[in-house]
C-alpha cells in the first residue's frame, strides 16, 4: 500500500513528529509513503514526492513541518474534491493521512464522502476539536504562554504596571485559560465567558486597593469586550477566517485600561511565537502515537476516522464528530482561573 501524508492549516509544534510516526510505522509494515507538499494546495496540484527513511530522520524535535502547509480549501475550488482524488489516483496513493484542524479535517471528510480512503490526525494549538482531549501543538503553545507570563511578572512588578498579554486560540479560550492558570495571570478574558471593560477596570482597581501594585491580564485574540472598540478587518482565508491578530484586541484593551484608570499599561502580543519552535515532550509523544495509530487504522482498512486521545488513551473517532462543533472551555476551568485574581 502507498500512503500519502499531508499537513494543512496553521503550523504547530509536533507536526514533524506526527509525520515521522506515520512514515516509520508505514515502513515497518512494508508500505510506501508519499509526502504531499503544502497541504491541500499540493494535493490539488499533484505536488508530492516519495518519503524515505532518511527524509524523516532527525525531524522529531523540529518545529514547523517538512512538508509545508497552506490554507487552501478544495471545497471552495472548482471540482476541488475531484481534482484531489485524481491526483491521489495518479500517484498511486491508496490511503491518505491528513494532519490538521477542523478545516483540514472537514476537507478530509469531504474526500471520504467521495469514496477516498482517508484518516485524519487532530492538530491545532487552539485545542478546540470535539471528540478528543488533545490536539497536536496545544501543549507547546501553553508552555510558551506560561514562560512569557513568568518573564512578564518580573518586569510588571518592578515597574508597577498592568501587563496585557494577547494570545491565540481563535474562537475558544483553551490556550488563554490554561496558560493563564499555569502562568499565574490575574485575569483571563476568553470568548466563552466575556467580561466588559468596566468589570476589568473594577477588578484592577480592587487589586490596587488591596496593595497589589501590578497585574497581568491574558486576553484571547477573538474575544469581544463590551465597551471596547477594536479594528475590523474583513479579509478572510479560503475557510472564512479573518486574521485575528489585526484586530489588535490586546492594544485596544491596554489603551482602554490606561484611559480609565491612569495605571501605566503595556501590551505583549505573543502571536506566532506560540506556533513556532521545538515541540514539548508531550506534543512529541502524542504526535508520534497518533501518527502511528493513523497508519494502523489504514492498514486495518478503516477510513473516515481519526485516532484521538480519550481518557488518556488512543481511541478512534469519526471525522464527522471531530468537526461537527467546537470544544469550548468549561465553566469549571474558567472559574478556577478566577480564584487567583
């Protein structure tokens, strides 16, 4: 059997570990592997090449993806699914492993519906796919947020400032709330439980009244804060996502706080630092496990599914369940973050 593998959407630490897991398991089972370059863009163009054991040697600790990625959406291209199917057939690919988030996996679901043999692997630093406890890249992103908060504590306390830290996560607050708890943030503002500017200001004034002369606020890039205006950018990618960093929510919140309180306030936008660099041990481990499991599923003849983590173990989920809705931050976890403000 010849197995194709691609990585789609935003990059995340651990992608190369997953590619390595796919390839090494396939080679062990006597299969061949084709790497599809730049996600669905490469699948549409037929841009793919054989992977050898040498190609995946030494890539475990590397960030990014050796295959490249894109935000191309075949579902929006003329005869996109048919063109991808034709490319796979032309290169003799019997089964496909698609590593990505809800956008990439929604295309994989479309291929499955069209009769292709395809297995997904969940990847997104947002950690918002339903049906799995873990997505590749999330743990590393949280570690980066945590380290940033540790560092910002020292300068915030030295200058008695309010520090606003803008983090990724798109429409969910997993990165923000988890990193905020781990890094000791004084307030976390996430999409699931929005708070108004007045409430944020009151919280900061209360802290000052208690003798706490600095504060750190984590704010998620997509959150809407009543009483605060942000920039609007209507440009969107092929999946309909706008570039949230251009909203400038962190900068707007910083200015709003300073205007309302007079407290000296600074903003740090972590941005793509959360996507880059060496993956954590946990991301390496689970990317490897899920990559290997994906090949095992294809080898067993399964399709339209993905290996996931459930109750700490590898389980199997239909692709339709992974992409049907976003997994939202629970109130219990959010309330935990409020304990330490």
